[in-house]
C-alpha cells in the first residue's frame, strides 16, 4: 500500500486554507493509502513562540485533525518532537544539501524579510521537512501549492542521497488538490490565507464562531463588475469565494459558476457563508468533544510508538551507510 504523509504547523490557529489545502485531502484518501499525519512542532519554533500557547496548539491541531474527519484507525497520528529521529536525519540531510538550493526556497525569503533577526532554523527548515517525509518513505505528500517547492527539495535530496550511498529513500511527490490549492485572504485576495497573517479579518479560523465567519465572508473584498464567474487574475475575490464553495461542496469550479451565474455578490456571499458555517460548526462540535478527553493521548502514544520504530530502523540504515558510529 502506498503511503501519504502530511503535517500542519502549530505556529498559529488552523484556517479554512489548512482544511481545504491539506486536511481534506488526508480525509479523502485515508481509505486508499497508508496515512501518516503529524504535528510539526519543531518547525513552529523557527519563529519565536510562546511555549504555553505552542503546547496548547499542538493538542488543538490533533483534535482538529480528528474533528475534520481524520480517522485514527486509518492514520498514524504523532508529534514531531516526540520522535528524535526527525532531527537526527535532518542533520545528515543538511550535510547533503547545497547552500544554493536551500537559498532558493521562496518561503524562506518571504519569511526572513519579515523577521528582524531571521534564525538559522528558518533557513534549514525545508531540510527538516524533507527529513519528516523521507524518514517514512512517503509516496505522496498532500499539501497546498505553497509547499510544493519544499516537497521538490525533498525529492532532490532523496535522489542525491540514493545516488551517493545506494538506494535508501523513496522519492516523494507532492499531492496538490485540483481545487483549493491556494485559498486566498478574504481581504487581500491576491495573498494566501495564512495563519501567521497580521490581521485575522480576511482569515477564517476553523474555530471561529458563526457570527464571525459570516461577518468575514460578507465583508470579503470583491470587484465592481457585478457578475459571478471565475477569473483568478481579474476577479480574485469572487474566484476565491467560488473556490471555497466548490471545495467544500466537492464540485468542480465550472459547476459552481453555473449555479451562481444569476446571483448578485451579496447572495453569493450569503450562500458561501452558509456552506462554511455548516462545515465548521460540525467540526467544532466534534472538536469540543475531543479536546479535553483522554482519547487524544492514547492516539498520540500509539503514533509515537509506531513512528519511533520505523524511524529508528531508517536512521540506523542511514548512519551505517554514511559511516557514522557503530551501526
Ligand atoms: P503549514 O503549516 O504552513 O500549512 C499546512 C498545510 O496547509 C496548506 N495550506 C493551504 N492550502 C491552501 N490554501 C491555503 N491558504 C493554505 N494555507 C495552508 C499548506 O500548503 C500545508 O499543506 N512546512 C509545512 C509543514 C510541514 C510538512 C512537513 C508538510 C512540516 N513537515 C512534511 C508536509 C510534510 C508548513 O509549514 O505547512
């Protein structure tokens, strides 16, 4: 059985973009693939975090994965920092990655610009991500379009390692959703909806209440043409609303266009808000049942055990091939 693997940083509150770009794909494919989903908490500390908040968000992420439909009987669910092999492998991979290729990562360039003192961790982060992926021989990595370059780096590093030391890693491919690979900020529809944005006005959080969700969608920036159709360049706001609707309804963009063709913008927004509210309130009901229960710990204990076993074997193989220690 082929394996899929993904993770969502607990560096901020999960958004509608996180759900559509990543978690929904895991839910969609969990019957077909051996599925791994984790919390990349070590990634989160590449930017300063409040330790107490970070701990809370790790747990929140796991509860949200489950509330969104990730089935713990079909997925291995774990926390990155509870498996020391991720960082161990990452070091070996860093020693097999060129400064030039790491410097080309556009997300690093964007994030570094926003920091007064960007950390070395922020720079090497895509290599840790490569380690997260190839440590488990993942075949596919369900991600939004913004992570495609990182998965491609993981491919390059894995290929180089295999060439130098012999066949060791599977070569992973990104799995990008056909609709919803980049959900945009409702206030600035040419920018990605991001959990680390400065203002939450254009961002729908998975745990926003109904009134807030409706207010944000009704206030979405659109255009002055007054006609509903998809054109991401000239009508980014309307196109984003159509994308959100299509993703949540699991239909094609042109089907949504056809459905809304005689709508005015106000009515379009109202119906998009209805669909988002229905989806998120259902998630929130499940989330509230899970967040304080003991089920999460049992699931995470199992994930820690399974992944440590797999990772130990892989890292010992790598260390042996590279010539480290007495492996
Ligand atoms: P992160 O935490 O920024 O985002 C988590 C996932 O959600 C997707 N996503 C979106 N998709 C569509 N539209 C949006 N507005 C949107 N916002 C977020 C992202 O593409 C991503 O798939 N480096 C990763 C976390 C990571 C990881 C991994 C992922 C660490 N190790 C190994 C996969 C495999 C990140 O920062 O994603």
